[in-house]
C-alpha cells in the first residue's frame, strides 16, 4: 500500500471545507485487518468508528479498537442494542474497550437485526442503564434519520423517530458526555437540510454528523443503498445511472459535500457539524479522497 501524504496539492479539490476536513470514517474488523498502517492512510485526528456487525466476536472488536487507538486515533465502536444479551454483557464490553483499548466514545444504536438477542431493542435502553456515564465516556453518538426509518416507523411518517429524538435530547441534557446525531449515508443534501431545520424547530439542538458514501462504483452504491433502506435521496443515484456519460465514472460525494458546507455556513443554527464517511468503495479510496481535502499544513480539531 502506497503511503498517502496530507500536504494538499495546488490542484486538489477545495470541496467540503471544514465539514469534510473534520470527517470521521467507519471500518469493520475484517477491513481494518487489511490496512497496514492507519497512520499512513488517514489524516491525524480522524475519528474512526468500528462497525459491529452481528456475530462479530467482541475479541475482534476490542483488538481492532486497541490497534487503531494505538496508532493515535480516537476510536468509537458501535454498541448495537439488539446484539447485546444483557446489562452484564454491556458492562463487560464497556470495561474491555476501556481497559484494553482506552476507549471513551461509543456510537449507541439499535442494531441491524430484527429480533433482539436479549432485553435491549433500542439505543435508549442502553443509554438509560447509566453504564456509559458511570464509566466516564466522553462522547456518545446516536442515530439520526433525515429520510425516515421504516424499521422504527413501519407505517411511514416520523412520529416514533421524533419521540426518540426528544428522549435523546433530554438524555444529552442530563449526561456529561458530548452527544451528536449520526445519519445513514445519503446522496441528496436537500432532505438533510430540511430535516435539520425541522428538528431544530422542535427543540433538538444536538450536532449533526451527516453520513456520506465514499468514492465507489455506481453499481456498488445502489446495492448498498437498497440494502440499507436509503430513502428519497436514492433518486440521485437512479438519475446518475440513466446518464451514460456518468455510468462508468466512479461516484464521489463532492457535490453533496459542497452543498452541505454551503448550508452549514449560511445557517449555522442547523448544526451540520461534519461528515461521516462510509467507505463503500474501499477504505483506501475514501481515505485518499479525504486526505486531498485537508487544509494544507493545518491540524483540524475533531
């Protein structure tokens, strides 16, 4: 693997501004195992989420966290409620992440399986145990759904999702941890901007980290979008698929990143804090795209 440098070339794109420069990225243990050096791959200070796919042994998750943290990165493992069998297991996972990898951050979410393995079925249930606060976690991120979520609101609409957001806001007001909303990857800025305005009007002031798909083949993105239930913004991919001139050109999130950066600067109250990259076309491609958009000779606070 060739080493990437983070001194931006004069001809490199200027897309995304701070919204991209502060971006986090997501890996899985099996993809992380193929990376020789995260220091050579990612800009310093990048927050690295570790996705917990159901069935992945906790030993692999903790070992991956320890390795990446050991290279100097902030690590945020997923805690999927439906995959956690008991409060005792939750406490054990927290203790292992802290003791073996120095982790103090978590993405707390329901998880991708339909039937819970234990008593937990939502992120709220994990948070209200108080285990993260007792352990002194400094950051707790939770899911945001700008395009709705059929898993939570099976009949459409957003009533349940909106109630959950109010609960998460109340929890954030009580917790010492910094909290933020992290969204599924999207391909259209407009639904995100509209959703951000709506939740602000409802009194939700948690920062928003917008999920973006990293550079990938169009066919790959459509496959993931369909599998993950991406909503209205899927039309952007469908429109691109109809354009023969773009069909064979890999997608990159330059356009949506620029639109979100413009919205962030025009309406700071929206709370569009930064992007979160899903490296659907491979972590190397996403890391190179991100590195090209770092401020020259600058350290970006995350």
